[in-house]
């Protein structure tokens, strides 16, 4: 995969000032961004979250998922440690099935299916995301070894397969609510996600 760093610029946020790096995949034209704080080079691996785009949660505040609280918690955590990055993957809406297909899956969930069953009923993969672009962006910023902020064991494996060394994994737990508890329980029980709320 070929991915190009197009621009880096300052991004002031309520959590502090980040540098935002804009990337474009050469073959598809898909654009992604990385938010970074501090110097990512050095012997100690930086804290990194690989975060999937979620319009419904991050823009409209949907309570069906925990995407917005996860993103905000990651930004807060980076501000606290003063060093790290959030790799924001566009094109990952609905675990990679796309926005409208995700809305169709929501309708199936309203009819009683869980998040995995909904995708299966629609003939869609449970998780269609790829992380090769994430690995390429990290490498282009000089990062080959990371502390990964995630609850998802598949992200660890995917990044390792792409040549990124995951020195450690840190959980990113946000409290469940009545609208997303079933979703989070399903991810814990059927997808291996860490979620101590239900232990």
C-alpha cells in the first residue's frame, strides 16, 4: 500500500493542542488523519489509539455505541501523558461496512438482533476493517513500536502483522449506558473485547 503525507498543521482542541497530519491513500484516494502530541521518536514507545470513523456517534452523539467517549478519552489520555497519537481511520464506519449499511444493521438490532447477528442477517462481514493504512501512517511518522490503547485484541494482531511492534496494550474503558450495554456485552463475549464492567 502507498500512502502519502499531504499536510501537518496545528489543531487546538479542548484537550490541548495537537498536530493533525493529513494522509491520502494513493490507490483509492481515501483520506485519513493522525492526531499527534509531543515527540513520537525516542526509545520509549508512544501511546497510540487506532480509532475508526463513526459519524453517528462522534457527530450526532448516538448512544448506541461508545465511539465518541472512546475518542474523547483517548484525546484526554494523550494530553495527560503529553506524547502519543490517534490514528483516525476514515472508511471504517460500522466496522468497515459503510454508513448506510450500518444504519441497516441498526434497524436489524431494533428488531432484536445483536451487533454481530445484524451484520450476518444482511450478508455482511462482522468486521471488514483493514489496518495496513494505519501501519503505513505510523511508519511515515517514524513510529514502529507502540503502546496500544484498545480493548480489541484483533487490532493488536492486525498491527503486528503489518510490522508494528505492540510493546503493550492498555485498556480504553468507558462506562456503558442503557443504549449501548448490549452492544458492549456482545463485543466482550463474542469478539474478545476487554470490558471489566461486566465481570
